[in-house]
C-alpha cells in the first residue's frame, strides 16, 4: 500500500505484473532470446572495460542498461531518481553516472514529444511565464556577442540552458498530484542519501573535528562539492518533509518523514553555512507571517530543527560558533562583492557577458577601493557568491529584470496553487504547495550567498509551482462529510407515517 494517496484507485485484483505501468505504444516488443543475447554482449563488454581499468565506461554502460528501461516505462520515476542523484553527483565513485542519467531522461522526454504524449497543454496555460523564460535565454545568448571571453560565455549559456530545460521537463511531464509527491519525495531521498554518505565516509566526523579545532576546511558536504550549495539543497528537503506530512497515510510514513527531517537538519547545521542559516530564518519568518494556518506546523518544524541543532551543538560547539558568528567576516565575499558592484556601475545595461565575471574581475583589482582579500580577485578569481549581483554584473539590468519576472511568476504560481487547492477542499495538496513555496523562498534566499543560479534542483523546484497550479485548476472538489444525506425512507415507514397523520 502506498504511503501517499493516489489520484485513482486500482480496480480489483490481478497479478503484480499486471499492475505495473505499461511502456508506451511506440516501444517495440523484443523477444526474450534477443534480450538475453544483448545482455550477454553488454556484460562481456562491461567486463572488458573493468579488466582494462576503464571503470568510467563500464559504470556508464551498466547504468545505461539498468536505468534506460526505467525511462521508457516510467519517465516520472526515472526523473525522480535523477533528482535524488543530484544531491550526491560530486561523489567521485559515480563518475559520469549523473550526466548519463540526465541524458537518458532527456532522450525519454524527447520521445514523449515525438509521440505527442507529453502534457503540452500546460505550455499554453503558462505561456507568459514561458515567454519570459525564453526572453531570458535569448538575452543570455546575445550576451556572447559583447562578452570579453565568448568561450566562457558559451559555457555559461549552456549551463543555464540545461537548467531551463529541466524546468520545461517538469512542466510537461508531471500530470497527477501523485507524480508531484514522487518528485517532492525525491528531494528528501537525495538529501538523506547525501547525509548517509557523509556519515559513512567519515565526512561528518571530520567536520566535527575541524569545527572543534576552529579550522575553516573540512566542513560537511555529504555528497555535494560545496557546503553552502549543499545547505541550500538540505533546506528544500526540510520544508518538503513538512509539506508531505499531511499526505502521509500511516504512522510509519510520518515517523519516516520526522526522522528524515531531523537527519537532514543535522547535516544542514554540520555544513556550518551562515548563509543557509540566514535563509532558513528568512523563510520561516515569511511563512509565519503569510501562512497563519501553518503556524503550528512551523512551530513543530522549528522544534524538530532544534533537535538537530542541539545534536550538532553537543558534538561540535565550534560549528555552532561559526554559524552564529556574523561579525567574523565573510571569507572574502565583501571584496568580491565590491569588485562586482564596480563592474556593474560601468556596464549597467548590457553587462559584461554571462560567465565572464572571473575573466574580467582581475582588471578591477586597483579600481574597486580597499580590498581585504586581493588574492581572491587577482590571483585566484572567484565567483561573486551572490547570484543576483552576478547576474547584474554579467547580464545587466535587462537580464536581471527578466530573471526576476521568471522567479516572481514561479512563486506566484505556487501561492495561487495553494489557494486553489484550498478552494476545492484539497487541503493536503494545499499544504504541499505551501511547502514548495517556502522551499523556493529558502533556496532563493540562499542564492544571496552563492552563485548557483543554474542549479538544476532550483529550477526543478520552481517548476513544481506552475505544475501544481494547473493540477489545482483541473482537480475536482473534494467530497466532504458535510454532504447532505439522501432521504431513504422505506414503504413500511411511509405507511406508519400516513397512519399517524390520519
């Protein structure tokens, strides 16, 4: 039995295999002998790769064989697995696995368009939002023309295009509330996998030791490459745990969500991300003001977060000291921000071209006033560590305003989805929509301290808002217990009543 409600009930019995999702009609039927032959050849080829030490090719081959059929049978589930892997994509043992999974998902999504089975109607429903998204992509592409380094600009456009493509895949693939819950659960599973890997590999104990020794290095990342980026992902999982609480059917499911929340919270505080801590506070305050019905749940969320905070405070007081030390400097951010603002003032409208900040910033070392960390500008150029300031610098006011329009449209869609679900009595999905909204606010707040605007997880999350709005507009009203009962008085009762009247 599923722990989350489904949009339709199964009809009667039947074998387990009969209840599995059927592949699309365009998938050819292959004889078992042919499948066995191909499997043997692939196994032999993979073994040869392993024997030659080419483990990257062998792993990619095995992954394609295992993951490819899932893409054909259930694209949503395959996409959910890919979302989970994004939390641990920097693990060296995975090699090219995450990129291979993304490529297979893309091919499966293209196939749905070829067969016209994709949810293309939603594109017309959110045409204005998609138009703004297209304008943003066009502006990024045009910035290559005036960029100092067209090569870096091209790489930047490619990264943002992949993020926009992930947004469109979400918009056109998810068709039911159950599929939305699957993707939301994938965020939690990915965050849990990252925490578990960090604990198993000793990264958590190393982070505790580094914090106790007041060493800057060694912060907990789990399966991510940057602790601040991973903290932003953990924030999303924390809010989605709360959003799925109403949809959980059993005590086991709710207990699992609670344990997941506490575990991810421990990982979140172990990253020692001050930006993440500020983002959590901002999202919680906004939620407490704008969502009065959810205040009890937010207080419960805060109580569970305090448990994780207490665990880290007990085993690594240095980590808590770093998180709460807002006067201890910004590890060079102030210097990088000063240079970025100087560049923006000289190129306010068009910017310097997407992906070109690190190329241009060394030339502004002596033109940006007194800098405390010149090495981060001239010797080892860094990102801006603020996606909004970086977009202002690289795409100018024009690109930045288009970006804000896209973000605002996604947040508005999440808010309207929550209200629409409430209006039809689907309060549980309304809670999920609010959780998505809070997760979006938290991750967008975290972008004030990192330059990771093209993070696929961010744009997959942003895509859930328009999807849920479309679902809310099409979902029938919930049947409540207040429905008037039908008068079912029988003939005998009518005769008794007539006798009494006479």
